[in-house]
C-alpha cells in the first residue's frame, strides 16, 4: 500500500510537515540501513541508541521522508541542505513507526479479533491455547509470539517476542490478507514500553502474572508492572469498526498479588482464579477442582454460577493457571463458554513448555523455557506433584541479563531438586564459568538443600547427558531455560543446540 505523507499523518496531533506533503510513502522504518525511495525514516530516541544520530545515513540512503523530534531540528539543518524530501516534526517519535505502519497497512487490526497476552510466565502457552481455540471457534487465527509468527499461510521462527512496529503491522496485514479472522499474540514488557504496538486495538488483554524478570531493563518491579499494564491502554474503548464490535475486555489473574488490585479503569474486566477454593471477591471464573497426572489435567470451573469442565493433555500445576486464563479470554471475546472448554481440551503440548520425553528406563524428561526463579520453582513444584521419584534439574542463566536472578535460581534448584547440574544457557559476551559461579553462590547459601549434590558442567549437552544417565524409573529430569530454542548464543556466535534434540539423540543411543 502507498500513501502520501499528508494522508499518512492526517489527524495526528502536533505534527508539522515541512516540504512536499504529496510525497509518496511505501514503507516506514526506524532503521536507517533500510532507507531508499518511498521510505519514511523515523528517528527514535531509544534506550541504547538515538536514531537522530543516523539521519545522515537515512538521507544518504535516499529516504523520501524523515521524521524527527521537533527539538532536534537543529541537528537536521546542516544535513538537510539540498534535501528534497519531506521533513516531519513531532513532539515525540517513539510511537510513530508503529502508528504510521498501521496506517500504511490499512489498519489491519480492525479486520481481526485481537487477543493479546502479557505476563512474566505463561504468555507463550496461553497464546498457543488462544490460537487453537479461536481457530476452531471463529475461523483461521494468526499468531505472533516467542516461538513463531504465523500469518495463516507461512510460519517462521520468531526473532523477537514482539517485533518493532513496521514488522508487527506487516504481519497483521498478512494475516488479514491471508483470510485470518483473528490473531493471538504475546506482548512483551519491552515491546509495550517501546511502543512497538502503538495504535493497536485489542478485544481482549490477558495479564497472567508478574514475577522477577528483565530488571536489567526496567530497574525495579514497579517499573516492570507499569510496562506490563500498558497493555490495558490498547483495549478498544467502545463499539468501533472492527474486532468484535464491543469494548475491549481486561482478563486479570486475581491470584497474583501484583495484579489483584490493578485498576483497569472503565474497561470491562473479567477476573479469574486458578486456586480451587472459595471464590474471591470479584472473581468471575473460578477453578473449583483440579486433577493432575502425567497424562494430562482435568479441571472444573465455576463461571458466574455455571459449571464447566476441561480435560487437557497439558500437565503441571501452572498449566491450571494457563488454561483458566485462556478460558477466561474466550468468554471475554463472547464465545460460547462450553465450546471454549471443549476446544481447549484438544490443544496438544506446546513446544518447549513442559514438553515431555519418555525415557527407556521408565523415567521422564521435560524441557521447559523457565528462565526466572519463580518459573523454575513452578516447574519443579509441578513435576514434584506428578512423581514419587526424584527430580534431576539441569539449568543455567543467560549472559548480559539480570544478574540478580542467578543466585535466586540456584536457591530454587537447591530447595526443589534432588540432584542439580548447573550449566551454560546463552552466555553471550559473559564467561559461562562466572555465570555458573553466581548461580552456585545461591545454591550454596541454602543451609539444608534438598538436593544432595550439585555439579557444574559448562557443556550444556554434556550436562543433559549426565542427568539422563543418572535417571531411574519414576524420576523426572527437568531441563530448563531454553525450551523451544534450537541455538546457543556464545560470544558473537550462534551455535546449533536444541535441548530436545539432545534428549532424542540420547534416547536413540539407548535403544
């Protein structure tokens, strides 16, 4: 699609256009390396770099228009001598790549039912559950999240949970053009904080929980929660063209202390609880019973006086919360509750989310993406509940990320495991041995660990093999941190490494 600068900016407040407003734009970018004819380059002041420093590159690349913050115009003046393209001045440019891309792609979110999920844990599983449920009950459903992007015709591995605005709206446009009726998506705290989805209209916004993660970026939990809560700003505000045609609904986990008292303003709100207990005040959907086994999970719910049941192949206590969140979202979208429950029962296991592998000796290996201390604790608790054997845990922590969670994860592993192997995750630019030392410090600080022994093995594949060699009938080997990832980031290298492939190869050698 092509629009003139004037059409692209029509109605946006406090925008000044200098130059020809009839200049035709075919794409928007915040990356000066993607410049060229028909391209509008938006200079964004980011957390790590400032796009205004690359205005010269955008001009040299032949961009037809550039957008910058009005107070930075003096930096453009010496560069723009002889520049014939349009110059756009705005009070703030951070939302513009998304807002303008949305317009350029014909506001594709209006053609779709839109369901988005945010939270520290559970985003991927809930988005997968929503995609399957919507696909069965409302027609083809696209997906954008941590594992993959799916536009209804093409599915590719996801480089980012929530991509930048131009990529985000390009994928929504492809979903619409490919006949999708809806989209399920994960919205990360980074994506929300950086306005990657600015302009989006949501029919339902799910908030799963809030733990400790990304504090290297957000500074503290309060800032992290503020970023997550920005998903509520994206809810459709009233009956408007597109989506379900109704105001957007907030779906909130009433069990999470950070979210229980969260103000949702005038938005319709549906609160769910995954704890089989007396319904709390204001809870609309309550789990009343949960039967958990290694073969699956049976849940019964009370939905404002109506009983519903879900029989799911997903396992583990934390999937009770994920299934409750997904059922609540389906109800919030206006789908028939019993049909939602039936559809959720047919969703298979999610890649890298408590993904199970039967071991020849009768034990079980599970691969999970848990990379925070509360996520690891939830996985260990879930597995402990499902076996009378031992828990053998293999995990590490990523480099160039929040160092404060490393000893916390070591502590969780010491308390919740019977044997522990500390290993490399994605060390990036850090020394893997130093990362493991940070983890071990937390482990060793536990006065009376359940784990009778811990090992440090920097070679992740070797560590997984050691744990599998140790497993006996009834044991569960928990391999945490990387989940669906099929690579390892070491320095500036991207190495082939898939925990699931390591397990499969090990099983093959035993038979």
